[in-house]
């Protein structure tokens, strides 16, 4: 599944299952995030990919990790760097582990969104 389609599906799922399945309109979500109402529709259809800042706002609004918006990957269990990081993390206290997790999520999201071009807002003009 591509990044665009995964993000689109996650936003729609979180929005429709909001408040124990009661749901939330696209307009209400947009107002809560301080964005244009049609932006949520464009995210859900994959026309636009939200910026990293928008993903952070969505994660905070829905009370989920930013990792929800990143497609799952297969991770090799034999990765020496990952094993070393886990060994080191086990020696940290809970608050340091939480800070490390948030930093890792941010770095992962930033690397996935790096270089993604967002279309300019407004109508597309036809070349004459």
C-alpha cells in the first residue's frame, strides 16, 4: 500500500470511528484543525498528502501516534543497529524511553514525507 493511500485510509477511518463510532464530519474535523473544509476530503481521496505538520495535528486531535499514518514495514529481526538501539533503550527510564519513541516517530515521518510536493491550493488553471 502506498503512503498516499495508507494516509487517506487512516484519516477516513479515524474520522468515521471518532467518538465511539459516532463519527465526525469532514467539515467539523477541518474546523478543529484550522484548515479548509475541502482539504480533509482531498486527504481522504488521496488528491493531497498532508504535510508533516498536518499529520502531527491529526495525531494530536485523534490521540494517536504519528506512526498510525505510516504504512507498516517488514523489519529484519537480525538488524544489528536495531538490536543495539533496543539494548541501550532497555537501560533508560520510562520518560526517556517515551521521548526516544516520539523522536524516532518524528524522524521516520520526516524521512517518509521528505521531498513530497504538495499541490498549490486553489483551482487548477487550464493552459490556453
